[in-house]
């Protein structure tokens, strides 16, 4: 197994969970975060070092594997320069600076619709560049990730995090559009297990692997599952939002032996 891993976006929701997960599993963990999507509290008291820095400017990474999680994830952002800088340019600089590292890139199911919004476009371009560079890479396309410590503030928080905050604040649960759009919801612990499985299979390279459950839930059905007694408020939907993207878990199972174990049906806020 790789002895050391460097995580960009280490203080964020997925990054901090992954860092603790890998550290507890015996990996040497380091990383960076510019705290644009975190206040650093997710890493309070940890035993591994990390640096306050922008991933595009980090030099001297000595880890065997880079897991590149840092990104601007707001799918409603219409600032092309910002999205390209954060998601494409930063990825390009990391790949160029560390051509001999194993590079695991956190992408998104939205790459299946590359013109849907700037987030999808920027991730699509980053994937294209990584493939053209032809190093030791694996691209992981995440489903809709949820779980503890998820950000409920700032632009476009995950629907479950937003609902949890709404309940705590005594507000109604907002659903955009008619709520018939569906998502493949995957727990952050499953995402971490999928990343670890990828790290642990060093001969799996130059592959694009969805990390998902293979099960779709509409936003309406999710509300009925998680908050059956709450009042719902339907609000206008952004044209940058998408309806459905089907993902299959078969490649993750075949290539790295990963299958998601958790279901959003069992989610307890």
C-alpha cells in the first residue's frame, strides 16, 4: 500500500473525513487547504500536519499519492474565470508540478453533462487534461455525497445539510422545482472507502471510476424518507441544475473491489 498521501482540500467535509480515515488506517497523511469552504474546525486536535495554503501554489510534496479534492463546487456559479482557476488551472498546475506522483482526482457525475454549468465544464476540462498528460492517474466521479460535518452554509449546500439546518432553525424544507429530479446519494464514509480502495490498488491506473450506490432517489422521496412530517416549500429551480444522471457501481467493484455499504434510506439527521 502507499505509505503516504497528500490531500488537497484537507479541511473540508470530504477531505477531513478522508484524512482521519487514512491516518487511522496507518497512512502518513498531510495536506493543504485555503479554508475557502471550511473554517478549519474539522481538523481540530488531529495528530497529522497540514498547511494553510492554496493547492495551486504548494511545492515540495513528498507523499506517494496526491488525492486532489480541492475545488469550487458551486454548480450555480456563473463566474467562468473563478471556476476555471479553481478547478482547471489548479489541477493542471498540480499535474505538471508532480508528474511522477500517483494522482487521484475527485471529479463528479456532472461530467456526463459537460455543458450543463461551469462546474461541470471545469471538471470535464480537468479530466481531459489529466488524461492527455498520461501519468499515473485515477479519476473518481462522485455521486451526491452526504454525511456528518457537511457544510450547511455558503453557496449551494447539499440538500440534506440544508434541510438539517432548516429544521434546527425552525424553518420549512425548501425543494427546488417540482422535486422530481433524482440523485445518487453516497455517504462520505463510502466515498472514503472507495478512495482508500483506489490507493490500495496501485496497478489500477488511467481509469475513470464512478463512486456511487447505483440507486437514485428523487428529492421528493428523500424528504418523505428523512423528514416525513415536515412542511415543504417549493421554490424556483436554477436552469443550471440537472434532472438525472445514472451512474453504475460496477467499475468500482470490478477494478478496486469497492461497493457502497450505506443507504440514504437509513440516514439519521
